[in-house]
């Protein structure tokens, strides 16, 4: 026997190198083609393929000895006419999509040089298909054609190339390996100049394509079952099954390999199948047929079986069947390696299973798919639409055919509206990168041109009623029948609650009310939970919060939990970059409305989506933010601040001033919020000291200024002054407004310096905090010729204001232990960074920056200890 000639590896590599080089030249030339030229070339290829479809089908059937020439001709027509109809209007060149509203432009580019692998089962149709979608996307392709179908495949490739060249394509856009071999295929798919492999073939070849370290569009094996369910239209189901199994002798990989039939209709289906010339192999001949069809080692069908007729397969097995037999059927119960007939057969042979109902059917289908067909195709014949959906959800198949011949249905477009294709992905189940039918878009790199866009910003405020005696709105406000009043003992003691009750009692419709006055200090989760418990029992339609920031914040959280009983504090406290996109969301209140009546002039809680709550277990303050926390109505009535203690006036006023300053320099500040910030700043500087000293007109103005500042920061948010103060207050029990005041001068100086880390917000186009602080100083009429001088004037003006209301700006003055502060500074800095207010700071702070600010606050470095800085 003559020795088989060994391939010349060097010669193969040289040949592949030359082909890839020429393909890249063609690729470069096609890069400048416009859509019209690409479509002209592709259409010319389609017409040439349609013209040759019958000749190519006959060539393929004769050369391979497999399948049916007429059916192969239909597949060739499908690969040209049907594919073209689906992709003809696709944009595949240049700008393919433009969204002016989102400022996004998508641009299509080819993948590059493709390696096209074609199978013996569908040689000409696959060659036509891959040539057409490659040219539609301006990719050059080099084919590795199956050796057993080399003549017919080359003929198909020549027809495609010649038509393309005649229409204007470069001559090397479509090439093929003339002398195919495993070595040549490996050299092609592994070549660094090849961008992607389109692999249609056996599992080994597809696996090799995926192992190249480059993109591959490969398909897995198919072992698709069909479940013929009790309600099925039996004549149609039988017709579909026989059609599918006989079309090209069952070589489409989506073809049914097994029929799973409900026992209640089994005999009728079997009878109809036999009338349709399906021969059920007798028990004694099943093993003989199995041994003849399947390789005992690989457990896959032997080479000659794929695409053979039922009679040819029977002859291989040496069994006699009726001369007019179209399909062989083998009744079985087992599935898996011990039962090879349960696997993929690529021939007009089907295994048949009887099941007792839906549950067993689903289990049987799952086992069949798991044995060599995961991710490919499954089918169901039923008139129960919901069952079809349930089946589709349950099976691990990328294509689920309903009342359809699976083979012709799986390739798409003929029996359904799926994408037509001759390359069918099986997803991760079948170890593929795709789970759909491959089409032209799979051969494109899509570039996205994303123009800078400013986030759409917003102003969101409650209804606001202001000036003295505006509490009378409660007498006319719609929808109040059961009012839950959240307040503090002092509001009861000084009869402020009575003012609310007077208005409620003046209503004609009669109002029930419940007073929850257990808000003593800054609210904790325990306080909130206690209030919610009472709310759940009382079931209010209106929640009225009366008092300082603590009752208002507590009431807002109670309201939220009353409306959202499943709310999780852990999720609620999570930080976000954009309040509209936060990961943890709250439902909009629907059971009740909320009225906020502030009795201090500082927090602005009555108009904001914020609520500051202390975790009772960890003793950490968290600013929670969501628009669901914004009250429906705010009543700004100055009569409620007539008896506020001086210490509260000082702390709340400095807090309100900080709200205004931080919202002005925030990354989210806008032309809508800045005027509010400036107005509040000016009013507070002019009125806080007077209010502190008992001037009631000034106290009225401070009440208004506090709400205006709240309106500003409700929409522009805050910065790290609040982030740090929240954590210092929670750790050391410092009044919030005092912690804020101690921190602000340090933060102004820190934010003024050019950032190490730039803040992230599209609207914030460049760092401007230095200009912003200077602008505040100018608005106040402070002295200074440079931004530095103006910033220092602002800092000194704030220090002066704080001292005028009895506040010493150091942690030491608040009784904080220096040793404890130093021990906790790093942890406090990290907590401050995670605080929600940090995200809108004009520059992103580092842990080390926050820690330094915290440590400097102990003595008030440069604030209380300042000796050499003068304006």
C-alpha cells in the first residue's frame, strides 16, 4: 500500500500567508465603499446564486452522495433569496444609527479577514450564505471547504467571487484553500491576520476555532426533540415531522432527532406516522440498526449515515424495510451514552418516546437536549398556547419551534419570523459565543460615538405656604381625615401642637388625629420603627411633621416605611451618583400625604428629599435621599419659631448658611439653584445675629432663608462639610449645626485649591469652586482683589458670624477627646467618603484629605488658632 503523502507545512503556511495578505489588500479597498456600492455588489452575488441554485444543489448531492438534490437546491435558494430579503435594507456601512436626543452615533466597521469553514452536510448553501453576509459587511473571507464537497463548494465560491468582482469588488475579497487539509484549516484560523472564524462543522472543528484566542462564530451539535402533546393537531404534527426528517434526508442540524409523544395520543400518532411511510423498526432489529449507524467509540453516526436515505441505512444494517419507507422510527426508553440512538442522527431516522404527561415530557426533553443538543433547538406540537410558553421557558434551547417542522423552522423565516441563517448559535449551553441565528450584524464592529451630554437636571419642590398664620391652610387642605402628628415634647409644652389641632378641628369634615411626641434628640432607627408601629395601627391618610429637623426627618422616614413596609434600611442608606438612577428605589407614596411645619430655621427638611437618621446599632448618621421623602406640603409659618432657644438659633442658622454655600459650589448647581443659594446666604449673614439676639423680624427672615437654602440644596445637593459633620455628630454626639460650622471653614479652603481628583458630573465641565467662593464674597460685598483674597474674606466673615452667636469653631470646645479623635480619624474619614453628600462636592476627596480636615478641626487650625492670616 502506498504511503499517504504528508502535507508540506511550510508550503501550507506560505500559501495561507499569501492569501491573508491579498485579503487585507481587498479589505483596505472595500473600506472606502459606500452603502450603495456594497449593496450593488451583494445583490449581484445574490442574483448569481439564485441563477445557479439548482445546478449547485445537484453538484453537491452528486459529489457528496448525501441528501436530496432538489432539497439542496432549495437550501441554495434560501441562502441567497431569503437571506437577501432579510438583510437588503440593513445599514452596514458608516453611520448606521444616530440618536440626537441621546447624542449617540453608531458606526459600522467590518471585523476584518474572516475564515469561513463549511460542512459536508450543507456545502454550497453555506458557502453562498457566508459569502453574501461577508460582502454585505465589507469583510474579506477565505474559505476552508470540506474535502468531501470540494468541487461543488469551490464552484459556489467562484460564482460568488465572479459576480462580486464584476460588480466592483476586489478580486481577492473571496478566496478559498484549493487543497484542503486539517493543517491548512488550522493555519488559517490561527493566522494573526484573520480576525474571526465562521465555523460550521463538527464539534472538533468548532472547538478548534474557539481555541484560537480570537473571536469565533461557531455552532454546536443539534439533538433536538419534539414534544407532541395531547392537544396537538395530529395530522399537522405528523406532516411537520415527516417533512423535516425527509428534507435533505435530515441533515439540517435543527431537525428533530427524537419525538416525545403523550401516551393518550401515542397510538393515533404512531398510526398516522405509519400511514406517512414511517417504518417502526421491530425490537429484535433495533440493536442491529444502532450498531450499523453509530461509531462505538465516538458514539456519533458513522460517515456514510449522514444524509443517506432510509433504504440506504437499512441496507447498511442488513434489515428489510418496505420499499416506500421515508423515515425509520425506533421506539426507546433510554437516553444517553448507553443508548446511541438517542443522540444526533443527521438522517431520516428518529427515536420515539412515550410519556405520561407534561412533567415526564419536559424531563425527557431535558435529558435529550443534555445528550448532545444543549442550546440548539427543541420543538413542541400543541394547541395550548400557555403550555408552549412554559415549554419554551423550561428548555435549554436557543430556538424553540412551536407547531413547526423543526429543521426548516430552525433556519428561520420560512415558517416563522426568526432571522434566516445557515449558522445557528447554541449559546453557552452549547459552548458557543452566540445563541441566535448568525446574520450580517454579527460580522460588524459597531463603534459608538458618544458626544458629551449634560445630564438633564431638574427642580423638584413641594407646595410651599409661607408668612405668619399660614398654618391655617390645614383647615382647607384636601384629603385630611386621619392625621398622624409627629413632634417633640417641647412642641406640646409650648402649645404649638395646639395651633395645628385648632386648624384641624376647624374643618367641617371631622378629623381624627394621633400625636406621636417621642422625638427627643436626633432620630434613630429605633425611634422611627416605634412611630411606624403606631402608624400601622392608626392608618393615617395625612402625616403632619411639626418641629425642628429631628421631628421632620423622623416623620419622613416613618412615612416612607409606612408606605413601603418592605423597605430595607441597608439598601435605603446606600450612596448614589444620580438620585434618579439609584440602585435602591422607593415607591411613590400612595396611602398618605405629608405636611412639614418647621419650628427651627436650619435643616430645610421641609422642602428636601433628605432625611438624616442615626443607625441605632452602629451610632452612625446616614443622610438618606429619595424623592419619595419630599413632603407634599411645606408650611413656613414664623409663629412657630418665636420661642426657639438661642443655642438652636445659632446651630440651625449656621447649618442653613452651609446649605446655601455648599449648594452654590456643588457640581450639580445650576442657573435655577444658584440664585436661591445666593439669596439665602445674603439673608442669613444679615439676619442670624439679630435673630439670635431676639429680633423677631430677623427671625422671620431667617425662617424664610432656611427654606430657600433647603430649596437650593434639595436640587443641587451638598458636599463634604455635611459628609464629615454627619460622622462627627454621630460619633461624638455633637449638635449637627455645630459640627457643620466647625467643619465649613476647613472645607472652603480645601475645596478652593485645585483638585487632585476631579469630581464626576457631566454638567460640571471644569473645576470652578475657586471662582464660586469668590463670587459669593463679591455678592456679599466683601473686600478682595483676587479669588484667594475673596475666599479668605468669606472664611473670616463666617468665623465672625459664628462667634457672634456664641459658637467656638473647634472640636476641643465641644469636649471631644483628642486621643479618641486621632484613633478614629481614619475610620471617620472613610465613613465620610461613603456619605451621600460627598458625590456633589466640587472635587473628589481622598481619605487622607478628609482625615486631615477632621484632625485640623480639633484645635480649629487656621480658624480658632489663626494668628497670621488677615484679610
